[in-house]
C-alpha cells in the first residue's frame, strides 16, 4: 500500500538516524552540523570598551568645559583614573578607564583653545559596550543541531576555538538503470537516451554538502544491479532512478530485497512520482526514484532532502514553507495528491506550464513547489499557498502545514 506524502516524511523522521561525528578545524566546518552545545568560556566583549571615537567623561560634567591631556587606544591597558572636570580621549574598542561613566563622540564635543565643551545630554553608560553584552560567559552560544555558517565561525573564533565537533560528511552513491541510458559524454544511437538523472542527483547532492560518487549505469539484469549495489554499500545513501515500476526489466526493487533491504516506504501517493521506494540495507539508506526526470526531481526535493537533513543531525530537519499567493488562476485535474513546480518572485507563486513527469526543462525554471490535495481543482489568483523552496533552504524544527488547500 502506498504511503501518503505526510506518512513518508514521518517515516523518514522516525527511522533515519544521525551519523557519527568528527572533529575538524572551524575554517572547514561551514555547512556542517554541530553535535554538541558550545558554551562561552569568557564574556564578549571581554571588558567594557568604547563604542565610538570620542572622550571618556563623568555624567556630572555634562554641559561643562573640561581639560583633556591623555589618550587611550584600542589594545592599550589603561592605568589612569578619570576624575571630575577632565576628559580622556579614547578610540573605538579601547578599554574604558577607571571612573569613566560615559563616552561622548568626538562630533558632539566643541573644542576651543584645547578646552572641551561637553554636551548637556550625557547619558550614564552612553556609547559604552559592556562586558558580556554580546556573549555572556557560561551561556550556550551554539547549540547541538545548529548548521554552521560563516557568521557562526565568527562566534567560534571570538571564543578562541580552533576546532569543532560536527556530523561527518554524508556519503552518497548514485547510479542509474536502463540499457537505453548512456552517459552524457558518450555518443548515442537514435534508439538510445542520455542519462540526465544521475548527473542531476550527483550535483544536487554535492550542492547539499554531500560527498558523492557516481557508478556507471547498470545494465537491466539482476546480476548487474546486485553488483552495482554491493559496490556502493559503504555509502550512507544509495540513489537509483528507474527500474521501480512494473516493466519486464524493472528489477531494481528485487535486486535490493535479494540483498536484504528492509522496505520502509513502498510507493508514495504522489503525482508525479508514485513508484518511489525507500528502505535500509544495513546502515545504508536506499532510495529508488522513478526514471522520469521531473518525477524523480520532485521526490528528491521532498524526500531525499529530508533524509539528508536527518542524517546530518539538524534540529530543523523538517520542511519549512513560505506562505505566498497565487499569481493567476490555475486549474488542476484533481483527484490526487499532486506537486506543482513554479516561479516565485518574492510575492507570488506561478505554476510552470507545461510540467509533465518526463520533462527536463521545467526543473531549471522552478523556484519552489506546492502540494495540493485531491479535492483541489482550481487555485485562484490571490489565494494563499504554502511553498516549499527549492533554490534555497527553508527548514523547521516543528511540523508545518505543507499542503495548499
């Protein structure tokens, strides 16, 4: 019996474990997922410092004329104490001297004959960056399950951390099936087709941060399929396309089950892409996608991306949606749980026309997809829909409404 879209996503969430971790330099960790909490070992800033080039002053000297004969630069360790009726010139980032109650920016001070006239509206602690106001010692500044980006690196570096513990890189193996399919770098006969699915999944998996290898297209025999499978069982995910329907040479499922695959999902109630199988063989996740390019792409975006997020240990491994509006009226046949690829311009979603399971061209045009239920026959202009982005990642730590109704 086919699983529903939501059932398939729940099976993935419940049955796919996170991979083991490794320790790597922070400079190599962008896009990886941390596997433990990181606690600040000291305050950031480490000391009270000036937020502006200006003067360290007493609040009680507001509106007065004061003298200034000293300067504190960033990197200095000031030993002086500020007293009333004086000011100390100070640069941005420099430590606040003892006795300082506020910083007055240079542009707010009048200077005449080496005497400063201070403004009358000086606020206590004005323009002072307080120790710990950014990151407080003892607090978690990076949580288990967070994805590291370039700005995360700044936080780690600010704490003097050189290495980080992350989920190891996911290994993906990809091969296609079909005697008629040839690699795109070979010449083909009139009766043959180029394999577009495998290069697509190889590059998409790389784009999502995986370590990917490609296995040449397997011939349509059980022996050839089993040999290809056995050569890739060190991978975390094996992705095949084609050979999962009911044709005379559709041996893919049989080959995997012969080798011991435990089937988690046997077909999905989705249009396009119903003949999709997901299972496990030892610790390897098996994904058998349909041969039709657009159908396999849709199922990759919905289910393989979910598997990759779950393996990576992300907290936000669930699909997130962007609530947007239909640009125009769009009629659908209805009667099935369906996927529509479309353009998103930041305000409106516009389904692509045409988009058939065997097509290639709509995939490069799609910014996102929407899911519709069998009772939907028309989507009206201005109607709100829930779009799952394709060209960028938008994820959630809790289940969201995925269908547009």
